[in-house]
C-alpha cells in the first residue's frame, strides 16, 4: 500500500495529544444540550452497526486514528465489539491505553501507519471506523483503500469527516488558517466516489447534523494574546449559535442538512464478499 502526503504530520499530533488531558467518554445517555452531538453521532454508529450486531456474536471493530479516543471503549461496552485502535502517534496511543485502563475496558492499541499495518490486521475486522482522519491525506482514494484493507469481506466501514466546504470551513479558515490548511475539503460526492473507487458498496453518504461550529479549533493560535483571546470568544459565540439548532431538533425533530451548514460528512459502506 503506497504512502501519501499527510497534511497534519506526526509532530502536529504528538504535540497536540501531549498537551491534552484525558477526555471523558462521550456522554451518550446524558440530557445536557452540550452532549447533543456526541449522542447523535453515536446513535448514527449504533444504527449503522446494528446489522452486524445481529449477525456476528464474535465481532471485531477497529478505530483508525484512535489517539485519545473518547468513543472507542463505547463500541465494546455499548455495542459488544472486541475493539482495537490504530494510530501512528506514540503520545496518542499512550493516551488511548490510559483511557481503556481508566474505563476498565479490554482492547488492543496498535502504534502503526495504516498504510503499512501489521500483516495480521489485514482483512481481520468486521467494522472499521474513522472519525476525523481521512481529510488529512492528500490522496483520499489511497487512505480509503488502506482502511478497506483492514475489513473482512462483508465488513462495514464508517467514515466521518468534518465538512470544510461550508460555514464551518470558512470559520476555521478565518479563526485559524493554519489548522484549515491541514485539511482536504471533502464534499459528499467526493467522499462517496473515493469509497466506490476503493471497491466498496456505499449504502449511505450524506451531510450530518444541521450545525456544529465546535468542529473548529484554535490549535495553532495562541489564545494568550488579545487577538487569540478575541478569536476564542468568537468561536464560543458560534458554538452557542449551533446549540440553538440542536435545541430546535430536540423540540421539533430533524432539521435539514446541507453542504453550507452541516459540520460533518458521514459515509457508510460495505466490503463485497
């Protein structure tokens, strides 16, 4: 499997994880509006994986790009999968192991490049999940092929990427352009095409949720300066606007998704037998 350009790079991720404390797991049962995105995303995962849960009692799942994962343990405790995480960041892998230990969940964490994984991992998983990974690589088709190589025939793949083509991407570019530049903006159509080109059967590929400016971050901005502090305040205000849309969804049902406002693109695909 060929290697491709990684727009973020190991140095960025190691630095990022080293300065972060261990996150709490996604609160998928909480009633707080601030947990709305976590609940909605996990509900999407659970629905997508429901068929596998019924068919295979010894099912396995790998999260690729699992550094500091706040969701990997839930695939075990909530959905019954044996779990593995793969990431090339030593710091990120150490944090994932610490999270699993904290939660008392058994799982493997493999420090490896997904383009050259240990041979025993190839075609060994019933499900492959990636959240905020694919968009960092210059060759979208190549990274999708690398993920698909981990799937058993008949296995399911869930790919979630931030939507950097609409308002979220614009906000990220304005607030921290250096972070924006480590992303490849992927439309729904481009993400679907990459999965099809990798030989996968796409069951669903669409924009997800009406809004979430919480996707944006200021990782390459010093918030200790007045200018950085102002950006932090602006981002907080945008996040409050997103919360209005979540409240409306809770009260009145699903709002429309769109390339302009939706924060994610989610793709569900299956590897042919």
